[in-house]
C-alpha cells in the first residue's frame, strides 16, 4: 500500500441519499477506506414521495459484509426533527462527525409554463433545506473539534441551465451560494466545504439516455472526486465536475471590466462599451465577494 493512500480510519461520515445511485457508491467507498458511515436515505421515489429505510439497510448490510462499520438512518433531510435525530443517532453510536456528504435529491421536471409552485417548493425543500439543515446541525460540532469536511452536490443544470429544470437549477445554484460563504467562515476551524457536480446514470437520469451511454456513466466514476473532496488534503470552495472518468473544475469568472467615468453614465454608454466590458483578458475567479469591490475601487483610482 502506498504511503499517500487516502484513508479515513477513525473518521465518521454521514452520506445523505445513500440508499442507491451516487450516495450508495460514496458510502461504500468511504467505508472501504476505513470510515464509519451513516447511510441516510428516506427510501422515497425519484419525485420524493413514499419512503422507508430498506434501501439504507441494504447498503449497511453490504458495508458490514465487507468488514466495514455502518448504520442506517431513514430521516428526511428537509425535516428539522429528522436531521436532529440523524445527528443524535450518529453521536450516540460514534461520538463525533467528521464528514458530511449532502447528496440527497429529487426531481420534478416540467417546463416553466407547466411548473406549479408545489413542484418548485418540493425540489427546494430537498436540495436547499436538505443541504442547509444537515450542515447547520453538524457545523458547531465541527468547529468545536477544529475539523470538518463537507461536500454539497450541485449540477450543470444550475450552473449552465437545462430545459425543464428551473426548480432543480435554482436549487443547485443555491447550494453553491451556501458553499461560498461557508468556505470562508469554516477556514479558521479547518472546515473545508466543496461541491461535486456529477454526470452519472442514476434513477434520476435513467430515462434520458440510451443504455450504452448510461453504462459509461456509472455512479462509481463520480465517487473518487467526492472521496478527494472530503479527505484531509481537500481544498476548500472548489467545484469539481465528474463523470465517465473525466474530471474538471468549474469556476465563476469576472472580467476586468471598464471604468466609464462618473459623468454622463448611461445605458447607451454601456451598450457602446459592452465588448470592452465583456473582454475576457485578465478575467479572474474570486475567492470572496470583497475581491470584486477591490477591483471596482482599483479601477476607480486608475480612472
């Protein structure tokens, strides 16, 4: 075994939505590498209806059969009491929480014209509240122990758009907004917060692609990126995209922009200078919002 192998011996990890698909693979691999894993899954259908923890129990059985340690939890991540029970169950069993992978998700795909508020609310509840609530529940524990690794799950549907997914896309950008502040607030306590953007064949995508394509998009091909992002060597505030053995980093860039002066500012001036404003020469990806303000004042002084 190489000396630089990524291991999680002695670490306790919670993976939400881990009864199947991506979450199951994340849980199996973390356990294989020594983590004690809480397999959380409501056991509902793709649209979030129904629910039992049989799926979670099956993953736990697989981990235990392979010599690992795991327990099942059937709480809904969007339910405050359920999340409180998830954390209590973990602490009662193992006394701490080092890693949280927020993976649980549902789909309610419809074109925006046909999308009802209930479709929007349901998706926001699971993806946004179902990311916020578990993080909030473990945050102070991680601060107290000066260690934490958290992964949120985003999507190209949020970053770039996808027909019929206004609700899902909005939710998946919201979790990046949460990550961007938590990466800053967690720094002094060694809490690293990152995002995974998976491209994978799961229950949520099986009807969208032919079988031969789905075969190349196995959920387990995403898991190495998640394992890296919750390791001790993990960066913070990084968005990794992963699928079919291809990995990339997604960033939001801001152009250098143009100072148009204080006198006579108008929409017409913006129209005339839009190419200069959008020129990508010297564009940057900022780590925090203050850097944008710094750029504005620098250009003001230069102007």
